[in-house]
C-alpha cells in the first residue's frame, strides 16, 4: 500500500480525515456497505435458483472458485489486517469499529453479536479480501445483460465503495481488495473460456451427427 500511495498508509489517512467521535453519514454508509457482504450473495443465489437453475449453476461455479482459491491463500499466505498491524505498532494507530455506523442506526443487538462473533474467526485472513471479491462478483455476473453504459458504471461503483469502506474501517489493505478483484477476474476468465469450449464441442458433435445421418452435405 505504501508503494502505491507514495509512502502513505491509506487506512491511517482516511481515519485521520474522516473518523470523528460523533458518527456521521459516511460512517453509516461504510458500515452498511460492509454488512452487505453477508446478505447480498445469498439473496442473489436464491433469486437465481428460483428463476434459472442454469444461471444459478454458472454463478456458483464462479463464486465457489473465488472462495476456494481465497481460502487456499489464507492458509498459504496468512496476513495481518491493518487493525492488527496498528495494534502492533507497524502503522499509526487506527480504530476498528466496523459496526458503529450500524449501531448508530439502531441495530445495537446485531452489532454487539457481530463484534462477539469476530473473536471466533481467523484474524490473519486479510489477503485476499472476500468482501471486495463478493462485492464485484455480483454486479460482474449481471453486467452482460445491462445495456446502458451509465448503469454499468453505476453498478461497478459498488465494489469501489466496498473497498473504500474496508480501508476506512481498518479491516483490509487496498492490496487485499485488489487481490480480491483479481480473483473474480480470473474466475470469470476461466469459466467463460471453459463454457465457450464446451459449446464449441457440442456444436462440433451436433455437426458430426448431422453429417452421419446425411442432414448436412
């Protein structure tokens, strides 16, 4: 991050400029965007299952690939998130309260339970950011069906907003989010290639069958 931002720590810079004792509207936006990670993908999966099993299967292949590769990276490359690095003096102090915007909106019980549940997880799973990956994989999947360019651009602001929120809240480094985006890109590239190859094989088999029965000269 320091290489990309000319020696600065983006997490520290954002908190210095925007973190205040009083909760502001951007804190509520950041917390809300952060928590969409836990509800948007399941909603999309359920909607696709109900409307098109074929598209559900296409989505799940891409989603599962991202998840498996990311979990493998967590094992091979355990990485301390910014809040942990700050606690150990690697970067300037930052505050980790991802749910404070949510709490300010009245979701006190949910926020409290979430804070408790974070103690059960593996803290060194920053690289790559699944929050960023999931925020991109949903709009990326539906982009081919969206015609207006302005709407496509609007959809892609969501993963950018997610990464900004993660950095501001001290949950991830910028490079974590970029790695998550790269995982999504790699997953889509592989499965798009694989599906095109399957279609080409099916078309070739159909042509061979037509020729064998004399339907094609």
